[in-house]
């Protein structure tokens, strides 16, 4: 492979890839507004922005998945257009996604050259396959990985290396890494740092997408900040500090989308005392009746892991949990339901609903599973339930897959209301829901709290979290980084969540 | 220096790791086969017989030949993440095409074989295209093709038809010592299929498509073509089985494949041989082990004179036990 011709350690002032004035909209919603981005050989260029700022769309434009509505893509001073991902690959651009494109049960070498196996006299040249792979691994300084090892036996960090080597073997000169540390354990992050720096020193242009300020400042030489689809700033890392970057990322006015907060919370409904498991540790907090407590944090910080632990999918292994003052062990979802804990999962279509079943069957799913008694009695107050959550459907027999995202979410909430939980955990409750339905869902959640339910709300949308919560708990790398009062500003939350310390 | 020693250490670790993973499904299958042969010999011996005498070996290998041919093809499609339920009727159809084309004339042997294999290839092509172009689920697609074939056979045949010249019948009965020539040919084809899967690009791509279609596609593998190739090869292997059966029976028989249940039997042999039904892992070596286990079981039951009811129960138990064992070792491997 021709990666060797890269002159080591030389910084090229010329951009390998330039995106100029990229515009993209989906269904009339503008997602990218004239974004410029240039990537130079031998630089680590950080791309930051809140969820929905347009980072992933920009990545997809770069990868040839989406075609921009207008704007130019220039590769080595030549304007190109990508009709499909393979065109971008041919131009030397590779995206390292969070999910790897590796075959678990094939060897490292077989994965690296998948689809491009060297052939000699009618059969795959296995020696060339292994030596080439080993050469690329050595070139990267990753000689701990054997080309003949089955990928399933490698750690996540090493799989990431294989993924990168796979891209390099196809002559990639530009690597876009999407949240590369999201899947890594803490001690593996340092290894990734080393790898990224070696790639940089070998003349690869790296686009590093991350939320984490520490990584961005440790690694990058330039930072581009996107907000609401537009470029806010692009500046050398040395000219910026974390506060500035966070400020650039956030700071939009809160709309009057959110209902009034609770007057005064009641008794403690759920209390965690030093609770922890493999993914989160030493959690101590209460949620009171009538409260909406927000749980903030970056992807992988453990916010959803808390929800899953409380609900018994991956139970806590240390510490205690008290429900209404009674120490309780929740060992599985079924116990959780029995004890009065409801969980609106993040993945509505995958985990929340039986898409091909009716509104009625979905709404009654939990009650049928958890309670004994005649079917007639169970279905008696279906109409009342559906009215309470405000589902708009053709009727109780409509299949839920035909409902809008907002109505689907209301069905999920209805499913839990059918058993009147004491504690309700909602994970990304308004993902993929339009603004009108969002408002209705916020109202509904607040009403439930006012009725005495304790609500724990996980969300990656800061405005929503701040607008809804009576208190905000911020997670960072599996532990509580701090607690903020109602109406805290986004910078304070992001500061804690990125491990940058409390700004407020 | 320390980097070098680190490297040596790592290589060492890798070696140790491969050494501990020597207990592969293939090894398990052949160990099971060995255990079965010993246990069978003892059981048959207690009743005063000998399992592995001349006739016993002949019996095991003859039974294994047809199933082996079909299961080799089935391995290719299952590794690719697909499935072929049409093989049983295809065997019958190909036996008829071969024997009717030959019509007792020695000069027509080669055209007869070619015609049968050609028909098989077309059926395989249809299977593959229905799956890749019409995006039908492999189970349903090949079941549909099986029904079409059955309909054709039922409408046009009531019993055996055509006739195979004596010269060709030798293929069914010639042997070297206790080893039938046909069994040797089957093993030769198994070796070829092994080489194809393990050494050629298309073979590599079959594992890739079976492992994860999306990953394969994103890596530039022509997934549709790979699936179609697997189905054509599988059908041709079933065609060979049909031709061989025509030679053995002296004529073509419409339900020779279906009556023996070669569709599910071949899938059972593949799965018994350690190939994942979901695709992406496994291979021909295990499949041949699976075939030999099934044919040895049959031979043992015959020697013991057991009822067929009992025979089926034992086969079922063996199959479930094997699959449960593999599932267990796989989850254990994942958590390690």
C-alpha cells in the first residue's frame, strides 16, 4: 500500500479536503447553513457542537452518504462530488464510526482487506494478507495485535485500531473519527491519544468529533464549533479556552415551552445510597414525590446506565436503593414493575413498543404482564388512559407503527400509567418528536409529578433538561459530577459533563 | 530493546491464545464421531455383531455419500447466511433429468449428467435471484421453489422413469476394498469446497456476507453475487446427489430426495458440524463430521435392530445437544 510515501511529521499548509459553503436540508428543515471546513495533512481538527448542531450531517456529507444541496467539496485542489460512500473512500476519506464495521469471527487480516483481498494464482494470498496487515500495524506502532487473531477476541480499543488500519489499507488520507472514546474504558483513552498522535505525525488529516473538552484540548490543533447548523467559529486551539468553546456551543434562549415547576416536593420516593455497578459508581441521591429530576451527561457517561440499573436490567451490585423508605432490591424488570417503577426507554421503537400491535395492546402490555385479573377489568379504563395521555389515533385498534413519534411516545407513557408507578424514569422522552407533541409531553410529565409521582428524566437535549427539571444531576464518566438547581445555565451543565469543572 | 521484548511477549501471548482455542467445533465433531464409533462398536459387540467390519464401513460410507454431497452445498449457503429447502425435490428432479436423457444409452451418459447439473444450476440461480433481487427471506424463497418443483414432479411423474445404462450404474456400486468410489468422489468434492471457502476470494466473501451483510457491503463486497454463487453451487451439489442416486437405482425417481428428507437432514448435518445457522462461521470439515455421525448412528441402529421411532428420538436429542453445546461455548467465548 502506498501509505509509506507520506513524509513523516511534516505539516502541510495545504488542505487535503475542503468543504465550502455546505448547505443541506431535509424535508424543508435546514440542517447545515453554509458550513466551511478544511482539513490539513498532519493536523487533528476537532469538530464540536451540541446534539443537533449538524455534526453528524456534516460527517455524512464528507463520507458521501448525503449530497449537499449546495456548496463544494474540494479534494487536493480538485472539486469532486460523491455519489456514494465508495466515492469518498476512493478519494481517501474514511469515517471511523462508533459502531465498527468488523466481522467478529474473521481474523484481523481478513477484516483489514475485506473486499480487497490480494489474489495469487486463483487463491487469496494469505501470506501477503498477513504481512501487509502486520506492516500497517507496525507502521502505526501497534505491534501488539496479531494479524491472525480473531477480531472477537480483541478489546474494544484494539478493534478500533483494526478499524483504522482497515481504512489505511484502502489508502485513506483523511480519517473522521466520530466520538472515538465513547465506547472506550478510561484506561484505553490514553492509548487512543497515542494512536491519534501517531496518525497525525504520519501525515493523516484527522477530523475528531467529540463532546469532551478535555480530549478536544489535549489533541486538536484547530477547533470548529457548529451551532444550529451554522459555523460559529474555527480557530487554532491555542487561541481558545474551554469556557469559550462551551459558550460558543450553547446559549440559545429558552422558549416558553415548559410548564411551571412544582411548588414544593413531597416525601422521598426513591433514594440511592452509594449505589454502583460495572458502569456507574457511588451514586447517592433522592428523588421526591412531585419532583422532576434531570439527569445530564455525555453519551456513555452513565446516565442511561443509572436508569437501567434502577429498573433492574443491569442491577446495582453495590450500595442500596430505598423505595418510599423501604430498602429494596430490584433484580429485574419484572420486580421493578411490581415495585412501582416505570421506565420509558431511549429506544422507543426497539424497546418501548410492539410496533405491529395495536394502541390498545401496547397500552395494556405492562398491566397484563404485571397484574392478574380479568381481561375485561383490565381494559375497562383504556379510554380514560388514552384520553389522559392524549393519544391521537384512529382508534384503539390502530397499529402503533402508523402513529407519529409523539403519539407513539404517549402510548408508551400510557402503558406505564396503566399501572400507576411511584417512580417513572424517562430516557430521551422527546427524541424524534415534533415541537407541538414535545410541549404536550412536558405538560403530561409535569402533571404526573404534581400527582405525586417521582420522575427521573434523562436527556441529552440541554434546553429540555433545564426547562423541565427541578434539579439537575450531572454525570461524568460513571460518577455524579455535581448537582445544579432549577434553571441552571447550559454552560454550567456542559462544564460538569465534560469534566471541565463547575463553571457556575 | 524493551519494545522488542514486549513484542516477543505479545507474540507469545497470541500463540498461547491460539493454542487454548484449539478446541474448535470441528475437533468436537470428530471427537464425538470417535466416541460414537467406540460406543457403537461396544453396543453392537455386546449383541455379538461387529460395527466396523467390511459391511459396516461400506454401509456408513454409502449412507454418507448422498447426504454428504447435499450437505457440502448446504454448508456454502448456510455460511453465506442463507438456507436451501429446495434440495430434496431438486434431487428427485435431477435424477429424472439424468436418467431420461441417458435413456439406457451409454453414449448419453455425459449429456445426461450435464443436463441434470444444468437444470440444478438454473434452480440454484432462481433461488439466489429470488433472495437477492426480490429480497424474499431465504427460508420462504427456497420453500416456494421446493413447492414449485414438487408440483411439477407430481403433475408429470407417478413413479420411476428413464433408465440409466449399466456402465453408469458402476458409479453407484464400484468400490476399492470397503470404500465406495462414490464416497471418495464425495470426499474429493468436500476437499474442493473446503479449499473454495478457505482460500478463494469468493469463499472469503461468503463468510463476510454471512457474518454481516452490511459490513460486507460497506467493505465493497458484491453481496448479491456472493449469495447467488452460493445457491448455484448448492443446487449443483444437490444435482450431483440426484445423478448419483439415479446411477444407484438404475432410473430416476421423483421423490427419492424428499422421501429421505435430504432438505432438513442436510441442514441438520451442517449444524451438527458446528456451522452457525445464522452464517459467517463454520465450514465443510465439520459438516463431513456431522454427516458421518448421522450415518454412523443409522448404521448402529440397523445393527442393533432398533425401531425407527427410537432412532428418530436419538437423532433429535443428538442434534439439540450439539446445538446447545455450541451455543454454550460461544457465549462462554464472548464473555472471556
